[in-house]
């Protein structure tokens, strides 16, 4: 339909208000150039029609709004925003910010406006919510619309004296927000079954430590999957915490528990008569939550083999049905040799390896599945395979004709985009699906356009650019067509080679560098720009920065993201404020120390939780220092302060981490593992016991983790034994071992003793109390088999 609409709209000689009104919803086929060339009077006269059209891309919406702004059309009240309808996505963030907060609050209950702004760029939602929040921070939960609650800063969610469970329960929260609210809501909630999925995802050991155990168990069970409700999304640290509360339950009904929690269940406690029920329940779990260091998948399958009587490398249909999502973790040999029903099970997998896909293809090509012989495969076959074609190789796609593939891609590609499918997967799909055409073109290359000129109607086809090789894409795409339909092209082109062609053509149009309005429409094409090209970009607005940093467009190479951010900061008046931090996200780790030091405590306090895992210790240290200042006022409330500061603890000094033990908190295993090794090795057994409380048992679960191993190796075994969790590999007491003398150039002799001479420096973030005395009464070190290398590495990390 859109293909026909585009062909109709682009053939109009000129635009008038009456023409647009006549087109109605088909106006969505107008190009950016057509809209921009229309007079302001035409756009104003047809605004009632344009504002009701569904499906505008960002380029079209921007073109309409810019025409209105340049004609002094007032966008300064709530009613003026409402008049824009679906075009609100094209309004600059600065314009929203300039509107009185009371005006924005007045339209917060309008469902049409809320629906439209949810389709707008993230920055508009952030600015809108912050404007409403500024009216009265004590009423922020009441004032912010339910669907936009995810943009409320965590600091504004600190529980008040009275907790309105009903109001909080209606909001759509992010996990880090729910953590702030969960404790207060859980303590007053009378019916845990009624708590929403988005609120239940805030479960933490710290939040529930003051609750009675029966109440905690009710909350755990409330997180199970229930018909008619979405799954409660929980992280690994939450799941192991839940298990610690449930592990002593005698003969539990596994379906009454969150399936993901069952991944951490001690299988030795599963009675043989109930093992089938256990694997049936854990078969609905999401295995991607498991840390690779646990190697749980192999252990689970080994136990399943014993329980279900699986012998050899073939699974029966019954085995497959019981195992469920556990089949997503199987070695390819099991997939290829199993009952064809395994294909239906694998459709539910979040991801599949190349080897697994090869096994699936072999099984399909055997002709023994419900999909029949490959000679009879058609579009319906592809549709019945659900998401699996996303992963298939060029060999699979070669079994289908070009017309069949084109028809299928017209439906499949829009579906994948609505799911925000990862860009690397889309790139791979296009290459594999288009591979046969590429192979033929290599035989007889031509610099002339032989595949048909790319027009507005061509671009509107949902399968575009399928059917064009890179060479033909270059030859058939005119610079004018690209310029006039930039957003429509970039949102559909995923292949790296094609994206480089787009950038090369844009250079012809904009030789001095890309402007802000163009940068907003680059989508994932931006990732193919070189650092030198980025240095010519004019990133003047937060709107452009938001578009460029959009994670849905793929990850940035560190040097490139750094240059993008610095280009923005080079403009007068631009800083790393709250909005900038929110849109930059984990790309903050690309910035140097001096830039990070410019972030103010206030801006960081209102920012969303940042993923600092790619950051260096020095970067984390700077951000921790700022965060500590941001949340200092909350220190009197230990659990709240801990939840606020925990994302930044990877940069905390050992003194600050140790001080948390008196804050009435339970440090989860994920937070412990995020600490720097010098800090971890500076914590004693009593420190860790006080910090982790009941979660100390998780150290045994994660004992193969490098951070946990470093801590174990640094502790006296006699002290580790007092934890009663079975940790081994600590050092022997100094009274029973030879001393260690540290050297600048240390060596390990045949007896396992480090010898040498020199002086020792305190590691970053480590207190003097955590250091080892050198040239005096030295700390003894005696490790169990296999841990000497780990201890040596820890020593080097700590003292060099």
C-alpha cells in the first residue's frame, strides 16, 4: 500500500492544501523534498490533515515542523503541541523545553498526545518529563503519565512518608527505578499477587531484608510467569537472591516459582520422582541470564540426560518438549540427530550460533521435517519458520527464487525492525539473502545501472534494497533521490558497503560536512563514518546527538563515539548535562578523564543509570567521586543510598566500600564482582560477611569468577572456613607458612614462595590497611593446587 502511495504522491506536480487534504493518509508518501518545498501557508492550511497521518518517518516530520517554525508558527502552549498530532516527533527538544511546565502538565492526560510522544525521539520524552517534574518534585509520581514514568530520575523516587501502592503499581518502570520503590511498596502491600510486572522487577536482597520471610517468599512467587501477564524481567543477582530464600522449601511446586530462578536451583534437592517436573519448568527459562563463568547449561543438560533417560546423541519428541529452552544451549550434534520437533523448540531461542544454525539447516534439508523437501519450499515455508530465517546462511536462501524472497522480505523486514533486531543480525540476513545476486554480479560487473533506477517508489518498497548489489546500488541511486529521501533510505539500508556508498554520495551534496538536520537522519549509516569524516560534522543540537547515540542503530567504535561527543561539546554552551548523559549512555567510557571531571553532581544525580562496564578504573573512579557527591544527602538511609551508588562502586576506594557494611544493606554478587580487584583484596572475610549478609553464599556459586578468585586467594583459609559455604583456595595462616617478601621483579620458586626485594606501593583505591607489609613480618601465602597463578596475577595487579 505504501509503495502505491509513494508512487502517487511523488508524481504530483506541486503541493497545495487541497491536494494534501485530498491525499489524506496517503500524504505519508510525500518526500522530504516535496514537504520542504511547500510554502508555509500550504502546510498550515493542511495541518489538520497532516497531523492525523500515521507512519511519518523522522525526515518527513522534521520537514513539516521546520517549515512551521520558520514561518513563526507558535509552538509554545500545550494546545499548540496537541495540534501537531503525529508530527510532534519532529519538534526540537529546545522547543519543548521552552514551553511552560504548567502547559505541558495540562496535556499529560491526553491519551493521543501520550501515544504520539512515545513514538518520538527519546530526548523529547526526557525533556517533557523533567519539565513536569519541576512543578512539584514531591508529586512527580502523581503528575507524570504512567507510560512516561520510565523517564523519572531515580533520585525523585525516594519513598515519601505515605506510599500510594495503587498509583505506583499503574506506572511503567525501568528496573533501576523499580529497585528504588520496591522496598517501601512491598512492606505495605497486602496482596503481592497484584503487584505489576514492572514493579516486581525491583526485587533485591537489600529491599526485602527487613521483611518477614513468608512475605519475601510470597514476593518471589509473585514473580512467576502467569497467563495474561508479561514476564517479570529479573537479573542474575536478583535470581540468586530469590533462590537463597527459597532453597530450604521442601518439595516446592516448580511452576509456582520464577522459571529463571530455577536455573540456580540445587539439583541435588530435586527428588527423582519430580525431576521431570523440574526440567519442564526450567525449560521455560531464559538461559541468556546465566553468566558464562557458571557453565550451568552443560550441568543442567547432564542432569536432564539422567532424569529423562537420554542416551546417545538423539533426543525424542518427548525429550524436546520437556527440555524446552534448554535445547537452545545444545551442541549441534544433538540438533542434527534429534526428532524434527526440535526445530519448533529452537524458534524460541534469543540467539543461535553458526554451528547450531548449520545443524538446523542440515535437519531441514534432510526432508524429514514438517517442512518437507526443499524442492517444494515457498514463501509459506519461510513464514512458518518464524524468526529462524534471520539466521540462515546463503546456502539456505539459494533454495528460493528472487520473487519469493522479495515478497517474504516485504513482510519480514518491517517485523524485524519493530522488534529492534540487532543491527549485526540484520546485516548478516541481508548479505545471506542477497548473496546469490552478488555472486552473479561478480561474473559480469557493470558500472551502469542495469537493475533499475532507484526512485521514491523503489525506496518505499519494504524489501528495499534487496535485489541490488552494492555496485548497482551505487550506480542506480541518484544523489538527488538520496538527498530528498534520506531518512527513508537510511532506515532500510543495513549493509556496511551500501552505507559507505550513502556517505560518499552525501559528501557530494555537503562537501563542507554534514549539518545537524542531516545527521539526525543517518540512522546506523553513521557507524560507517571515519573519524576524519566525523570531525567535519556540525552537531549543534541535543536532537542530533540523541539520534547519533541511539543504541538501536548499533554500537559505536570507541574512537568514533568520542569524536561525536566532542564535536557536540565543542559548540558554545554545550556541556555533559543530564540529558546528554542519558543519551550518551555507555559511550561515556570513550571520554577522557578531564571531560568526565566536568560533569556536575546535580547533572549526574538526575541521570539514568549508566553502564560503566567498558570504563577503565580511572574513569570509574572519577564518576564514583561525582556520584558520591550527588547522593551524599541520602547516606542516612542506607538501603536507598546503596541503590543509588551501587552502579558506581566499581570506582570506589576500599574505605568507602567497607563503610557500606554499617548501612543495613545486602551487597549482591553482581555488585561485588564489579568492584576493582585491588579493592576486593583489601576486604577481609569479616568485611565481606558484613557487606553481603545472606548473599555470601553466592561466593561459592561464583567461585570461578576472576574477582571472586582474587578475593579468595587473598584471604586466610581459616577465615574463609568461618563462612561455612565451602570456599577453598585461601592462604594458610602466617604461623604455619613461610613468609613472602615482595620484590620489584618477583619470581616464584619451585616451592611456591614469592621471593625478592624492593618496596611496595598501595594500589589505586586501596587503603594502607589493605597493603601487605614488605621487609618485615611479611604476609604468608600458601595456596591450594591450581590457584598459584591466580594469586600471582592478583599480587601483580595489586602491587605494581
